[in-house]
C-alpha cells in the first residue's frame, strides 16, 4: 500500500470515528441533556473518574464522606477514549409545575469522566456504562432522588432507632448536642437579603457523630449545601437505650437568619 493510500485510509478512519462520536453525542443529548438523573454510586468530590465498566477509578475509603442525589445534566462530550458529563446537583422541592417535579440547585457543577477502552459505537454502549452510575429510568430515578451525604460503609453498627413518640415508648433517650456550630450564611443569599429554614434528617451513630445527612426540604440560594456540610461536623452525647449508646435518626431544622 502506498503512503498516499495509507494516509487516505487513516484520514477516512479518523473521520468515521469523529462522525460516530458525534452520532453518539447527539443521541445522548436527546436522551439525557437537560434531564435529572439520580446517582447510583457514591461520589467523593466535584470531579470523579470512572473506567469503561462505570466503576470508580478510586473507591471511597471507609469513613469517607460521600454524596448521593440528583444531577441535572447540562453538558455531554464524547471523544474516542473519553465520555464527559457535567451538571448541577439538585434537590426536590416537593412542588410540581405542569405535572413535573420542581428542582432547586444545591451546589456548583459536578463533573463525570469515563475512560473508554474503545470508542462508543452506539447509545446502548453508553447506557450500559452509565447505568452503573445513574438510575436512567425516570421512575426509578425519582425514588432515589433525595440528596444525602454519608460516611461510606459506616452509618451505624446496630439498629437505627427513630426519635419520635414510638422511640420514647421504647425507652430511647435522644442524643444531647455537644458541638453544633452554625453553618456559614451564603453570600448570595445575604446580598439578596434572603433567609429561611432548611429541613434535614440525620443519623447520629453510637459514638455521637453524625453519619448521614439527608435533605428533606430544600431552600435554595446555597443554604442547603451549607446546612448539610455544616451539620456533618456536629457532635452529640449519643442516644441511649437501657443505658447503652445506640444510633438514632431524627429530623432537625437549620435556621438562617439575617441580624
């Protein structure tokens, strides 16, 4: 084969790969861009990398804080060896508009980068990989949309008791706060002279540490993420049952007030 023919063949292959990547990108855009997907796998930061099977490149360490919840997909890029997605972490407000759930922004964009062993030939190839990270079915995603942060693989050693009337009947004594600093007031909200209350549920484990923070009712304007990040630093004298420390789940309100 002459050099000219070889060059022409390589150029043709390159054009084919580019066209194939564009075709997959267009399909992914139509299917998932400007949609909310729920996270199936835990995330440990704003940028996370995965291999071609959709498995995290670096698994979280035991006790490390990880995040779950919904992601509003804004950008999708496909190359021969990489698939990149970017979007905002969101929460469900409990309200609906035109029959669809209304979401609120929780924090800055998150980035997902998937290393590809070979180029994606179709959207089915991409879905097989993405299905390990996201709930792709809208109905299934809605069931796993509630945002939370938790300590990886170490929520509690035993049963988790709920702090309510039933817990009191069982003799569970609520944990006593020891260290509960106020979360930082978001500058965006301060400039807008906006204030309010964020509703959370938390798990306080047997050691008195907060092991899980789940957003129940978001407020927006940066309050929600500040509340969740702040509350995970709180410390308690653990709840007690028959004198022994136990893990409990309870609802709390985090108020942000302008003085």
